[in-house]
């Protein structure tokens, strides 16, 4: 009886509160919980992919609990591989980069100075190289803080994996609780909207993940074959930045090209050509093949989401820009009237 009375009291309070007050309270609470919401959003995206994997295992006779254990073991193996093998290699390569970066910058400045003196059309980057050297020294001082950030990211990754596995194994209670927020006559429509949103987000997640794998592996192997230092670090950087639309592939290529330019202009041209080829394969083969037309979005949607979430959430917002644009476009497609003659 007390629980029923408390529930009725909350209902009367919510019904009597102005909509603007409720909306403002939701915005304040959401902003205060942004770090938690980031993890939840990443967990939901990962859960969409894992749910497909669990469903596929079920088709060949693997029980749901066994599929979850297999996936958990796989994540544990990948985590151990990253922590024990890849991370020490990345740290070692970063230390090499920190020690050799001043030499790279000096070589680059000398090359541009000679080209400027002989051709006159190449700008002298000596002053810019000096500023970059100062920035590099500050980055070296920030390496301990970077190590702490890696430890925090590892803890967040554990939370994301467990939450994603739970959502993938049994999303029913979460979906049912969400549907209870809507009037009963609207729940069927909202459920259909969630189904379409799931299809589009899963398509983006699979396409973006495969594209990141292709670009990262291609960059790492290509740089190793060209004899460029730090191929593992640059490959992982290319894979991660590939999730950032439009600008990620360009930013990922800048540092390898500069390092190659400090070796020889020919090496720089070859590295730039490598990234151009990888970008073309990504944009014209991998993503259209995997995502298809389900995830097609107007560039304006992506750019607005990119700017808004990048301002609010930083780098995590850049990674979540496309799925957020997919979600918003799907909801608006459902809510807004369709133009005459446009199929549903």
C-alpha cells in the first residue's frame, strides 16, 4: 500500500510540474552524467553487434549462456594481448618517437630551408619546427598522465564489455522498461522505431569496425613495408581515427607523412599515396559494401553532430557523432511527415 501511495504521489508531482521545469531538470541531470552516458552509448553500440553474434551462435546450437562465456573469454584474451603485447610495444614506440622527434623536426626544417633557398616556392618551416619541438617536449612531460589515462580507459572498457554482454544477452527488461514511458497505444510504434534504429546502428557499427580494421592493418603493414618507424602505433591511430568522419583519415596521415618526409621526400610521397589508397578502399568499397543504404546520411547531419558532440564530449563525442546522427535521423523520419510521393 505504501509503495502504491508513493507511486501515486510521484505521478501527481510529475503531472503538476511544468513541462519546462521537467525538461530543464533532465538537461541538467544529463549534463552532469555525461561520462556515464558516454559509456552507456558505447555499450549499446557494442551490444548490437554482440547480439548478432550471440544470435548466430544460437543458430548453430550454442546456448545463450555459453555464447556469453565464449565472448567474455574472447574479450579477456584480446585484453590480455593488448595489455601484455601491444601496449608495451606502443609505449616503446612512443618513447622512441619522443626521443627522435626533435631530430625529425630538425631534418624537416633543414629540408624545407634548402628547398626554399633553391626553389623559392617552398615555405621555410624552421620557425614552425621550433614551436613543434617545444610542443613535443611538453608532450613528453605528459606521458605519465597519458599512462593514467590508459589505466582509466582500461577500467571503462571492462565496464563497457560487461554492460554490453548483459544488454546483448537479455535486452528484454531494458526495452520493456523504456516502452513503459510511453502511452500503451503508442508502444507498438515506438517498438517498431527501436527495431529500425537497431538495424541502422548495427549496420554502422559493423561497417565502421570492418573499415577501421582494414585501414589500421593496411596502414601498419604498409608503413612497415616502407621502412617507416612506429608502424604499430600509426596503424592503431589510423584505425581509431577512422571512426571520425571526414577529418579522421586526414589527421591520421599527417604524422606518418612528416616522419617519412624527415627521411626523404620520396618516402613521404609513398606514405601519402598509401593513405590515399586506403581511404579510397574504405570509402568506395568497404563501407558501402557493409553498410549499404541503411546507414546513408546527408553530410549536413554528420557535420552538425560532429560539431555539437565534439564540443560537448571532446574526442568521445567525435567517435559517437555518426551513431548519434543515425539515431536522430531515424527518429525524425518517424516523427516528421514524409514528402508526397516518398516511399515509407
